[in-house]
């Protein structure tokens, strides 16, 4: 929705330009360039911003070749939302300070981990190349991509070229350098021998964990999950604060009774993005990782915490 009276270009500070446009009281503004400056006018305002020479702007890669794969914008947005919260925050784990996007045939795997938990979401894609592709895309780049995926019915094209990714949303192209290093072998982290399996309502589980987390602190931030054929009991306690116990019904349970401690905030992060009404919890032992599943397309591995 731009009316061009005379073609031109100018290089301006993005933050100031955004602030001026966001605070405009009128629906339209005009922009006129004057050498390396710009005049931005509204009905009752006039800003003059000093910029830079457009020649100083780095070259912008264009999406010229055929993509490695295409996928739906709505699906890709969901896959990113289901994983991005599990990326590492500290710089010491730089190799996992991003999200792995892996294509195997027509399957799309999106994976994130911070060493304490791992989120895996699966989708489908249209393949343009026969060879499989994988790349670690920085968290910040995917956060920006989410803002560009405003049409869930749109198509996203992805091209992995050398050390960068080009992602076309139809009306915008996002270019990002890739995170260097090797992503951890995530398939080796997923437990294969869990013999305690519980099925529970997603909303019921989220409510129970949220309430149990009220009586935790930095020194005691674990919540105990005790499961058996009678149901699920969540307990928490913190010195000088008190303790909590919440009991909920399970849809189903298989296996011997078990009690495992988990960080409640890690559980809540996953429950916020679960697309189904029910989840399955798979566990092996108190000192082994647990698995939270939703159907066959979402899996979340979480390391236990000691409650001693």
C-alpha cells in the first residue's frame, strides 16, 4: 500500500523510522528524500532524519535458484513455536543457540535443545531436491521469521546455501547466517526403553503443574510427579514457604508406580504449545529422562531434577 510519486532510495536508522511510524496519529505518512536525509510528514508532524549513503548498505542476496523445499506458512509457524523456547540462552553452548531444521525426504524435523530438555516437532514439505538438508538457524532469525508468517495459508520457500539460509514468505525474503558447529545427535537423547506410560488431559496437567510450582523457589525448584494406577500426585516444598500437593486423574496408566522430579517451568513451556487435548508421559526411572508426547508429531525430552 505504497504510492510512489518519484522513485528513490535512502538509508535510515531503522529504530527511529519505526518509532515515528508507530506513533503517527494519521493513517498515512509521506517520505521525501534529501541527499542522505529523509523528511517524514503527517497531517500535524514533520520529522527530518539524517541517514547514510545507500551505497554503504551491504548487498542483499536474492532468492534466485529453486528452493530446497517448500512448506505451509501455518505449519512452519507451529513447528517453530513448538521448539524455539527450548534453545540455549548461554553463549557457552553456542552450537545449540539455534534451532535445527532438518529435511529427510518429505519430512521436516525441527529440533531445539539447551542440554536440559529437547523439543522435536515434525511436519511435511514439498521437495525440490533429492538430497537431504539440515541447518542450525539462529533463534533471533526465527523470531523475526515468525513476525513475517502472517498468512497461515501462504507458502514458504527455504534455500540452504553454504553458510546461510534464505527463506521466502512470498512478500519478504529473510537471509540469515547459520550457527556454526554440529547439533547434538538428538535421536540418541530420546529414551527408547520407557516402561511407565501415563495419558492425561493437557489442561488438567497444566493447571496442576502451575499450582504445584507456586511453592518452589531457586533452591527448591523441582516438582515431584508420582504416578500409579490411582492417578497423578504432584508435590512441592520450599523451606520457610510450605508445601503443596495436587492430585489429578489419569486417562490411562501402564507400568509400576514411579516418582520423578522435574522443573515445572520446563513442563509448562511444552504444555503451552501442545496441539492436542491429551498428552502421554513416558518414564523409566527417577534418574532417567522423561518424555512428553502429543500424537506422533511432537516429542519433548526433559531431564529429571533431584529433590533431595
